[in-house]
């Protein structure tokens, strides 16, 4: 049995999978925000609940909103800042009394969709989360591509390429960089941009309903979003040329994106064609926790 924990800033979730990927157990609890020792205990409690419910023990994989530094073994780059600088993997192994595997949550998403999701069997998958935040992970042969510095796939921290005059320099994010993909292409950024332009505090689905009804402001805002996300994907295609892009997170539920993005990408591609599939995640909100479990897939 493989156990996966999706350790988010607001919720922690465990899923137990058998060797075929069938789900045996799932449980979700609020994350004890700001309390690192309580988070360790919460994770141990979820593992214990899964093993008690199934009557089996399992391997343990964790997807976190940050990554483990290969230099220090400590958590870095977590927007749940109370995790940064902590020896998370070592603390989990001591508490659970077994080896664990810990990866960035976007890496887990990519592994999930490359294993038995929308990109199953594809050699090289770029999994992109466009939700509350915006990040990505890389899976090669179904395995995480971590990189020499543990930052493989940190696409959301890059500034949107080919910025227009009205976009430059862009808002400053939590790490002090301007105009990042994380801001412009996340669901949060989509809503914030509309609010800044119109004064109306609408959700993403509400904005899209206005766009579909022909509202000119909502239409223009959506077209600007497609342009930015298209440029960001074009940069990734030029650099790593994955076999499949898979989109997850709340914004991935906008069906129009899959028709509109290729035309926004092609003008920026250093090739005579752009035919890379852009697919919606098969496992949706479950992909991160399933990917954490699949970290022990071989």
C-alpha cells in the first residue's frame, strides 16, 4: 500500500492507494497553520488513521508547498513560511519510524498525471497548477525531475515573458520579485486584476460568466489572461519542450483555455509548428495527494 499526504497551507489530506492505483482510504483535516510540531503530529495522525482503516501499513510520500534543499536538507521556498528552515523529512521519519519521500506539491501533481492521469505514459510531462497560486512540476519517465538545486519546475517564480508596457514591471510578490507568472496567471491574480480594473470583487467563475454573456470588460480581461499564460507556456516550450502540458487548479476548469491557448503560444515558439497537447488534469483536486503516494512507485 502507498500512502500520500498532500500538506497544504489550509488543509492536509491523506490517500491510501493499492498497487493498481485504486483508492482505499481518504481523509482531510485543517492544517494547524503556523504550528510546525502540530503539523508533524497531524501528519502522523492521518497516516495512523489510514493504516487503521485499511489494516495495512504503507510507504509514505508527502507533497508540500515548498521543497527540500539538497544542500541543507531543510525546507525552502515554502509560502507556508513556518515550514522554512525545518528538517521536515528527518522529523517525519523520526515520528513515523520509516523512510519518507518529500517533494514539492507541483512535482507530485506532475507525477500523478504522468502515472495514471491525463498524460499517462508520456515521456516528459510539465504539470502546471493555476489555482490560488501558480506553480509547476516536471515528470520524466513518471519520476520527479528535481534538478541540481531542487528547483526543477519553479516556473511560477519567473517573470511573465515578453511583457507589454502596461504590464511592466508588475506587482511585487512575497519573495520580492516583480511581475511573476505566479501573480499574473493564478486564479488569485485573475480575480485581483479584474478588481483593480473594474472595482468589482468577483470570483473567477463569475468573471467567466460575464465573458460568456458578451461583457466587454470581462472579455478583455480574459483575453489578457490567455495572452500572459500563453507567453508563459511558450517560454516553457522553448526551454524544455515537454511532450504534454497538463493544467490543474481552479483556472484549469475554464474549458475555453484549451481552444484559446495554442494560438496565444504559437507566435512565441522557436519552431515551424506547435503541436504540444494541453490537457486538463484527470484527477483534479486529488492529483497532488495521489502523486505523493506515487513517489514510491519504483
